C-alpha cells in the first residue's frame, strides 16, 4: 500500500515545520482538517517519536498532549495502515505512561484481567488469520520439517519435541507425515511431544487430528502432551534429569526439537532473577522534523515501513551515539557491539541452563525460528524505534494480504483488524509498555542467538539449499513471490524470511557441539 505517494514531499514542505510538528495547547480538531492525508501521516510519525521521548522522560503533561493529537489522527478502524499502527503504538505508550504510577497501573491491571481472559478464543482465531494471511509461519514449519527430515535420514524411531506453545500447529506435523511417508525406506515410528498451556481440550484436539492423519498415512505414531508453558520447564532444572522425564525422552529414539517464536520468552525469567526494573535511557535528541525527513525521502517511499527506515537512517546520521547502535540485519555483530545493545545484566543464567539441559538430551537437531529484530535493548527509545520499524513492515504485509483477499473473502478486513490488535498489538504492548519480568517479548537477532547457543555448548547445523528451494517453491505456489523472499545467509547456516528485502524472521538449526559428523551441512550444499 502506497501510504505516501510521490507528491508527499512537495505537499509536506509547503507548510511550516512548526505547524506540522509542535503540539498545540488549544484548537484540537481544527488543525486536523487543515492537513492533507500525506501531512497527517508525516505528523503522526513525528508525534509518535516525540511522545515516546516524553514518556521515557516521565513528562506526563507533554506525553498526554502528544497522545491527544495522535488519537485525533489515528484509530484502530481507520482505512490507512499508518493510522492503525499509530493507534496500536499510542495504546502501548499510554500503558507505559500509566506504568510509571504503580498504584494506578496495578488497579487497571485488575480491572482488565477479566475482559482479557474472555478474549482467549478471539486470540486463537486471530492467530489462524495471521497464519493464513502471511507466509512466515508456513515457511518456518516447512524449513523446520526439512531440516528434521534430513537429520533423521535412516532413523527408524524418531521423537519430535514441539516447544512452540501458542505457535504450535498440527499442520506442521501433518506435513512431516507426508515427508516421512515419501522417504526412501518408508516412515519411521514417530512420536510427537507437544508442550502447550492451551488447556486439555486444545491438546486433545491436536492429538485426535494427528492420530487420524497418521492412521491414514499408515505411520506408527504416538502423541504425548505436556500441559505447561516453556517458562515452566525452566523451573525443573534444579532437579537432575527432570527435563528428560517430563519430555519422556527415551534411549533408542533419535530426538528432534522444534521451537517457533518462543525461546525469547525465557529471557524474561533471567530478568526476574536479576531483580528489579531497568531504568529507561533517553538518548540525545538530535532529530529532524517530519518535514525535513520527508524532504530527504526521494524518491517517495513505497510503504510506511520504508519511510520509517529512511527516517531512522537520517536520524542516525545526525547522532554519532545512535549510529553505532544500528547494524545490518544480515551482518554479524561483534561481541562488543552486541554487549552494548543487549546488556549482560539481563542475565542468561536460566536461558543458558535450559539450553544446557536441552544439550544434555543429545538431540540430533534443534531448530529455532525467531523474529529477526532487536526488541531486547536496555534503552527504551531504541526498543521503540526498532518496534515501530519492525511492526510497520508487518502491518504493511497484512494490508497487502487483506486488500488482495477482500475481493473473494467477505471478512478479510475484519480478520486483519483482529490480527493487528490481538496478536501484533499484544506484541507491541509487550515490547513498548512493559519492563522487567513482565516484558516477555524479547526478540533478538540471529547473531545474538548464535552466541547464546554456542555458549551453551551447541553448534550450528547448516540449512540446506534444498530447504531453501522448497521454501521458495511454496512462495511461488501461494502467489507470494516478489514481495516475500527466502534468503540463505552468506555462510549457508540459516534462512531469513524477508518482506521487501527486510528480514523479519530467521530459522537456524543446532546440535550438541560434541556430536560432530563429517561435513557441517545436512543435505545439499
């Protein structure tokens, strides 16, 4: 969706910067009509950045003034992507501001607990919509299965442990049935253990679906359910061999572990152990006005995500301190750089112990899929900027998907709205509004995950060229090719799933470092 067409720059620069950027203490409402749609978009970006800075500084009055203006330009049911995204971020910033008043914050938490618990079934539906509308989960499942299939070549007894929790989907394992059935020598005896806190009904439904499909494929199959969250497994680590017992890992079975978009949540447990909340850091403010930003954006950006990326690059050029904090998503970072961005004080004790316990299970392969973003920085403004950029891209993906589906599916717009508020909106609130152990959404880039895995005694398993070709074939078959890409990292050790060349998810594979085989890559080169 072209939120900012080519005439944006000329229309924006024809008005004084102050009238577009500085909040006015009076006359709310009238100024909105005086701005064109493009100018309103520019104004929204400036207000979001300014509001975040005021929230970080604890300036209640000024932050509230920004929020009032944002709410006049943005809403959850607005027709334009930027307006809806701004409404989600305004909600998160409001919660962040309220959290600075602990008494008020706790009272509101109690009052909203009942209503949020009633939304559980809507969240489940929204996750299904997200799965259907954008390809990232499908690609994660497909590439994970491909890596498992290659690692289990020749194995007759295979045990797959699914640690993905809310991101689990029976579709992934049905696809694995297909793959195993087609392999030379026939399928193995297959056991799947799912760790999920969705309740007995959810697990029973998954068990029934998989048992029916396994019978149809004539695959010897067993399903085990562990009703728990991934965080709960960390509590078992003080008891020797408890993880092995809970996951029912047996000798004589080749073990594979799959974890999709969940491992980052264990970093919150470390923060709880570290104790207390981190202080927010407000970087030096050497920022351009939105008018200057737009004047430098030539040619006109194709999407809101591209506009944000250009703005961030321009801001960093003016700020030497900030410039060192942003690196290419596909470029490895030095340990010193990453240590600056993700503080060691966050602690990796519990995550490290969990990964070491997993290593102790001797899996043939562990496949990890995670959002490719740095939402775990200590500095609030850095997290905010990264989140606005990242979720701007995801909102763009959803807008394109709902627009394409609207012609042949009546409820596409409603489904998109559910995803934006209940799934992505909740993640934004997790990144922006929460601190300490309450901040569960701690996405990190693959470079940092690599260091964590290697510190726990794991080594990389190269992702094969065959897996990448299968993923690209899926994109073409679903008519997703072009905007979406699957990129092999330069060393062939991971896949990145990209939207307009921006990596949004990564998939990597690991095994215990002691288990060395001839050649570092499974399958083709």
